[in-house]
C-alpha cells in the first residue's frame, strides 16, 4: 500500500521542476461563443514543459471548452495556439494526436469485451489485420515497464476494476506517443488508495519528460500533485498560481469570486427513533447476479448516514430497493415502522420518502420539459396541479416561479427548458422538488457529482437544513470528503455487503479506503 499523503495547509507535494521553465503550450486570447453564450472570452493558458498544470474553475467556467479546442473537438472564434514554439492549427483530434497531445477522458472510452492490449492499440494497430496478439501484448508490456503502469495485457476490460481501466486509458495515450497529456477529472471513480497510485504514475510520467494538464474540482488533489494552477471564472482568466505558494481557500475564492462558507457544526438532535430500518436485504442486479447480500442498516430521525463505496458495489441497487424501483428477493424495509418492502414507488413516496437519483439527467428530470413542469413530477395528478385529469397551468407556473426563487435556480425563470441549465441548477431543481414536500426520509445518491464548488456548497447546506428539522438522510456518495463532512455515521459497501458501519469521528480516509477496497480487517484497526 502506498503511504497516505500528508494533509497540509499549503500545497507542498509538487516538486520544483529542475529544468528551466520553457513553454510547451501557449494558448492566447482564445474566444468561443455558442449562440448567445460567450463560453471563452480571451482566455490565456501557458503550460511549461515537464510540469503538472491544474486547470480549475466552476461548471461553465470554460475548462472543458478550452481543452476541447486544444484537442480539436471545437474550433476557436479567435486566438492562437503555439505548441513547441510554433503556431499550430488543430482542426480535429487527429491533428492533436499527431502533435503529441493526448486526452484521458473522465468517462472511459474502452471496449469492454476486448483485452487491455487490444484496447491500447485500437485505431493504431501498426501492421493491420490480422492482429498478432502476442506482438501487441509484448508492445504494451514494454510500455508498462517503461512507465511503471502495471496491467495484465491479456485481461479483458470488463473483468478489471475502474482503477485499472484508467491505467489502460493512460497507456492508450502513451502508445500514440503523446508528450502532453490532458486528464479530465481523473479521480472521480477511484478509492483513496487508487488515487495515491494514480499520482505515483502521474509523477513518474513527469519524471519521464511528459507534461500534464489536470482538470479537477478536488482542490486537495491540486495541492498534492501539481506545480502551477490556472483558474477560470465565467470564461475568463481569474488567477495564475504557483501551487507551493497557495492554499485551498485562495484557489476556491478565485474560482467563485468570494469566500466560501464553512459547514456549521452539527449538534445532536436528541432523538434515536429509527425512520429507516433495513434487515437482511437481498436483491439481484440487472444481469441477474446478486447485487445486495444480506444488508442491515438503520437511519434515525435527524441523522445523516453516509454509504461509502466504489461505484458498482450495490449502492445504486440499495437506493432502488428502498424506493420500490427494484424487487427485493429477501429481507425487509420499513419506514416509520411501516413495511414498504413490496410497495410501489408511488406508495413509498406517499409515506414521506424523497429520492434524489445519481443520474439527474436520466432519472431525475425530463430534459425537454420546463423547470416548472419538472418541479411537479410525481405530483402532477394531484391538486392544485391537476383537476379531473387536466393540468392546471396557472398553478404549475405560479408554484414553479416560487420554487425557482426559493431554491436559487439560475436563471430564476420557471419557463426555461430544464435541459438548457447547468448541472448545478438542474440538481437544484431535483433537490428542491424533493425537499419542498418536507419528507421524513431522503435517499440521495451522488448529490454533487459533476457540480462545482458553489453548487456543492449549496447542496450541502440544504441537506444539513433537512437534518436539523429532524429528517433522516441516507447519503450515497463516492466522494469521501463529502461523506466525512456530512455524515453522523458511515456504512461502507463492498460487493453488495455492508462491511462496516463507523461513527464519523472514527472514519479516517485511510480506513474508509481500505474498507472500500474489501479489506474488512480495517474495521477493527
């Protein structure tokens, strides 16, 4: 196991680059407009050769647009790109790859039935069909040995964990000879131990002469591994920082333009009445294999119970079973003492259970509908929103305007199509709809996935408000910082089981990370 990173006030983990600072990449005055939206307004980005450079900012700040321009997916309206001292025009990803620019995407671009080696060479087979399996595995193994990236070349992608799949994405870029590597939110699906292992690889890549751009919203990781930081805000440059000379508060302020609020200390509510009780719960996955294996869990009134775990270990199925969206094969679920094990979703929600799903765009919203229409989903057949099966448009619009203002949806216009909003504002619509009914229990999954710092702060504050009024909350999240900051108790899931339930005070990052990776003995240390 790799030793944990020390937590310090200022970034110190990035070693000062020994070589003189020579710009590898210079993007100057980059502008890009989409209709009425000015996504980039004269942005500059300078990345020196051999450094790890962080690109940070809120959602909509322009980070992804800027990198898509660099990778040839978008064309700038104005501005210049210089690479290795000469001006270049990048018309598509082929041009970027030919220059030596590679991108490791947040959502892996792998073919699950193929092997590691086959995925690495896909699109660059060198020799053409028929493929010489032994030869490509040898080439991939040599690449692994050079960069210290260990994955079995003959293993199938569908059989290896997410941490190893990410290594395959890195190998794909290296196989094509990339010298500048762009990492887009590289730690979103990793355990703390896998994050440490990734950063060992990142530092090794720098030692081999590679240059890296790291797009992330996790400021502690920015401080741990980068050399310099470019901050964007609303499509413009907000700050250029040297990592070892800054701290998380300064970076966050540059991102949002103000000081962030600290989470208020949580006092005990003084009640121990259980609102949710789960006993020996079992359920199957979509493939028909066991997804939940004898889960026991209790959530009390005025308590946040966090469920930590790497994605795919039963967390989604647990939430679906509670809401009646997935059949239970064994065990019981009660809410406020009432057995809801076999209840349909509508009856479960009528008992005061709210649900914020992990994929707001697919499960939480109807994207072509307006904000007002999305605010009434699930209650569209009740007064005052409907009478005798006919929607009452005036009541829907009136309530939509009120809720849009109450939950700070921007723009505060209930007639806007919800699919055009940013991720943070879409999440405000889902969360606002669910908590506006004053539920007894909230089941919320990945509440801040893909959200920026300000939107994350908003969601956290609303959840703590619900806890303070006595609502029980089951918080499912892969973000350990979020789990530890909000939870009173933390349950860790691995392969469909809860392997430990800890008081938040006892749940160190290392201990949680080991439990998430299946090391049950960590529960007793």
